[in-house]
C-alpha cells in the first residue's frame, strides 16, 4: 500500500526548513509531527475531520483489556448510587456549528 498526498497548492510543501511529514518507523507509514485538519485549516486536536469519515477496517482504542491489569468486579449497588448522582442533559447544536460539521438533526 502507498499513501499519496496531493495539495491544491503544491508549493506549500516545498519549504525544506519546515519538514513535518516523514517516513514512519514501520514500513508503509508516514508520520506528521503536528496537528492535522481535514476540511479545516484550524485543527485544535491531533486530528480534526470536519465531515464524514469512512473507515475500511477497525478503529483501534487503547482501552481494551489488553491495555489493563488488576481488572476486578465492583460493587454494583455503589456504582448505581454514583450513576444517580450524575448530571444528565439534553442539548441542541448551535446552527453555525451544525452547518460547518454537516449535522442536519441538531
């Protein structure tokens, strides 16, 4: 598999003093040291996708049992008591946010 990047302005990647894209340590990978935005020029997280994302495979989460130790049962009654103390809310997205994100049902 190969990854191809195409810029609408190819000259934007020509600045050798600002090389952020590099070959990854694992074969067939690339690494970018910074934030990546898709359909946005102001990403505020490591990866921000403004629009739909299609995943043709798995999305890996480091929260499965392989990343944990000392897994044990908890007192169910105590946990239910804690849940009843949670603050539950409903909300509507602001129209300007919903429009930018492509959300129809706010």
